[in-house]
């Protein structure tokens, strides 16, 4: 009789590059939570994993590649979801995938999107900008290592 605990301790063989991946595998690869992948599926129409019985998702290699680029744009390059949607819409998926290659220069994300359409007064907008700056300063302070000085 085979002991199941012995099987779980054995490393799995690597999948080929063109193998389909489960949501768990993709989430681990991208270092994000599974619910983030499900959310991105609702925001980016280009991401369409195959779904089997019971709703189990299987991501194609091209889905994984696009998710890697989207993650880079959102988490490393400072893009918003809307910004990435706009890049995909205006430039096409192939161009955006090319930008995902290491060392390929990306267009700069749009910084100040006008919020006047949202009905904010100029004073409210200035207050929000000041708050954003305060939060950025606080984030920078929190990122600094402690020097052993806890007072």
C-alpha cells in the first residue's frame, strides 16, 4: 500500500512551457492571490481561461504571458487598471506583450487624470492631492529599516 504522505513530499515534474496551468499555479507563479486573477478576468476581456466542469480554470500559455505583463504594468510600472485597459485597446495585445519583454521601454503611465468630471471642487482636488502626498511620505517612512532604535 502506498503512503499518501510520501507522494505529497515528492517534487512534481516541471510542466512544459505549452502546458495549461491551474489558477493555483498561475497565482503562485505571479505571486498574487487567486481572487486577484478572477478579478482581472472581469477587467481584461483578453484573459479567457478555459473552464471545465465545476468552473475549474485552466490558463493557456498566452493567458499566463498576458497576466505576467499586466502584473508588471500594475505592480511595477505604476499603471492603473484603466491605464492597462487603454493600452490594450489602443495598441493591441501583441504590442503590449512586446512591452512585457525584459528591457523593453514602456510608455509612461498617465499621471494626473482630470477628476473635474466627477464633480469635485478645486479645493477638494487640492485637499486630495495634499493627502496623497502625505500618504506617500508616510509610506516612504514605513519602508525605511529600523536602526535598532525603538523609543
